C-alpha cells in the first residue's frame, strides 16, 4: 500500500510502498477515509533532533489525525461492522495506569517506557491506505462525513479540552474569551467557544483571511502588531479577558495573552512553538492562572464528534489525493494552506 513515511531526521518525508498492516489482538484495521496533515508532523521530520525530548526515532508512517472505515478486526475484537465509519483517538498510552484508565493517554504515567506516543507519533499512522489502531481508540461517526471529520481528532480535540477546563472562567454574563492564532485549531476554538459559552470571543492573528473567517463565525477580530493589547483591553472595557487560549505558543503570543488578562483570568498555552515568558507579582493580575494542555481525552473526543454531527463544528479542509500528499506537506510548511489539508487515500 502507499504511505507517507518519515524516514530520517531533518528530511522531507517520502511517498512510497509499504506492507499493508495486519491487526493484532485488540486491534482493528481501518481503510483510511481521511488523514489530516498537522504542523506536529512537520516538527517530527524537520525540527526534532535525535535524542531530543519529544522526538521519535524513524521510520514510521505519519498521520495522527485519522478517520476510516472498519476493514478487518484482530483476535478478541467484536462489536464492529465492516464499512462503519470511525474517528481515531490518536494518543496511545500503556492502557493500565491511572491516567490511561481515565482515557487520558496523553498523560500516561508510563510514557517514558512506551515505544511511541501515539498513532502517527512513533507508531505507524494514517497517512496511508490502511492503518491499524487499538479498538478502544475508535469513536463512531455514524453517517457523518468521515473525510471532513479526520482533523477533529487533534484540531478540535485539543482546543475542546483546553476550553472545557476553562469553562468556569467563562460562566456568567459579561465574560470575554481571547483566541490567539487562527490556524486550524484557533478557527475551531472560535466555534467551540461560541457553541458552549455566552462569552464575547475576541480573535487575533496576523493573517487577514484568517481573521475574516473568525469574524464570520461571530468573533471580534484584532490584527496583530502595534496596539494589539490596547485594542483587546478596550473591547473588554479595560478589564481584560477572563480566559485566553494561545494556539501558537511563541514568546510574543504568550506575552500578548498575558498582557490581556483580567484579574482571576486563566491563560492556556496550547501551541508548542517553545516560547518562554516571565512572571512578576507586580505585573500579573491577581489570582490569574497560567497553564498548558496537551491534546485531550477520548471522552472529550466523543463530545467533539457530537458537536460535529450537530453542525456546531465545521472544519475548514482542503482535500488531497494520495498522489498529492507530499504537496500538502509542502504547502503546510510554506504557510500556503487556508484550511486543514486532508489526504484522501481512496479518492
């Protein structure tokens, strides 16, 4: 079968032939409907160095945002019907620690002993015609379009988890939420905030087309650059925002979110650009919180699918045939995509 393979560090992936996998005990073989291309993939093959924390040794098939149809089940697996569509929960932990038992494989207590972090993250992923996944990692899609759903397993799950944890800050009238960075995750974050809260959503980015899409979804947009924080605080009547979500994670974006906070506010850094910042008692709003999150739980993914099926989340996607999968990654690297690139192997 054809697949996009990460073969060595600091090297663009290749599109080639690999052996079709066979499901083992407790596993299912999916015929891939869609596989989303994420910036995390770019970090895997372009930015990480051998031995660096977070790096995963090659080679393996990329793709951690996956959907597909049941093709075959492994030993000990039942309850699935061939042809039914599912979304794949990407993280794979040990399966028996406290965090994994809660469905939060992202925070597996035995992660250091695991040979991979997840599907497409050290273990063969879904940027291929077929992928093997643990049966427990499947969330049913029903009759919803599985191709458009593929990015939701990260691009929606990640902001959903961050927003869910911040809901107490947004409960009540007159609340404000800030979304910094309007790529795939930020655009869906605007939709989730609008659906789950009554907060006024403020969204900021450097790209005019990204801000236009956020504005169509009900956000008040503020362009990046000079006067950015002043404008955000002006919208809130000078008080600041009750919850901020930074989907970039660079030093300037973290500082922008910090400077926009209200007393008692909560800042969640979701992006992993590796930015650093400073904290001072005298410049930090009293009782404000700064935290970070990584991906989400499989319980969260069930909620995400429910929102998708209800029309509350509509991902912006660009479809690519398998022949054009490497072009999707080239455009992703170059910042030329206006939506999430989804590779459709069986188009």
